[in-house]
C-alpha cells in the first residue's frame, strides 16, 4: 500500500476510534445534564380526581 493509503487509513481509523471512546466516556463518566426524558407520572397519583 502506498504512503497516501496508509495516511488515509490511519486518519480514518483514528477518527472513528476517538469518536467511539469519546461517546463511551460521555455516557459513563460525565454527570447528568438534565437532558433525560421526563418521568412518566404514576397512574396512582395522576389523572382525574387526583388534585396536586
């Protein structure tokens, strides 16, 4: 393989690997930012007849 082929391959593999490990880091290490979906209300405490 030529030098250009090696450079493109190393750059591609490095980029994908970095993105993969960055995503794993974001999921496992960083604290919650409040972007999670809202909790569904419990059936026992919501609906008609249950005033807040």
